[in-house]
């Protein structure tokens, strides 16, 4: 898997621009810290990867809880190297930003990186953030059934849904044996 399989050059440049803007883009991962901490305990996870970590707020929130998080985000300098597998992969508010031409490669990448469990939260609604061409930033809005089919096609099994409110679909996935 290469970076080019996961994101186009033009869209990567757009994401770099959005992450650099002072509007909180990629800065809300910390709201999932308690859930991630509990999942890491439940599934006996020693390693955690925040896939699409943005500004790194999840890692900062988990540090006082005794958790170390590896971060990956292709649009954030210093966090843009392709990661290695982890026991628990966290992917929150990321997949709705993936180009449709790359979503299957991203799902394949998540499958290759996840040893035990995947914590996934996907937005189901538009956002107020805009791309430079005027499109809203959630470029891949799909139904929970569509996301479930995608993940099951990549050997994930739905373990449970997580309460997130009507605007998001939160789930925990196990790797199929």
C-alpha cells in the first residue's frame, strides 16, 4: 500500500490546507478518549493507532490515562508516514472525507492495520466546512448499511454499535478469523 493508493495528490494538498486553517479541522478526536480507553481495556490492546488523527487531540487525551497512541494522517507533517499495524485502530470522522476512488483501498488499509478491533465513527450529514472549490468537506456521505457492507467485504465483523447521536454512526468492529 502506498500513499498514492489512499489519496490523490490534489486532494492531499486540499487536506493539508484545511488542517492548517484555524477552524478546528481535525481537532475533535478527544471526545472519543473514554470510549477508546475502555475498548483498549476490553480487547486487551497494547497498541493504538489513530488513523486520520488530524491535530492529535485523541492522543493528548489518552496520555493521562496511560495510553500511547501512534498517529497517522497523510495531511499532517510528521504524522504522514504510513503506519504499522496496531491492536486497536481508531478512525473517527475520517472516512466521509475520503475520495470515492480511494475508499476501497482505505478500507483495505484499515483491515491490514487492525489486529483486534476497529473503532469507527462516520458522519452521516454534511458539514459547514468547505473545500476550496466550494464543495462541502464531507465528500463521501453514505448510509450505515453502505459502510457496513464495505467493512464486511474487508473481513470485519460488527461487534456493536456505539451511541453517537443521529449525525454519526459509531461502531466497533472485530477482525474476522
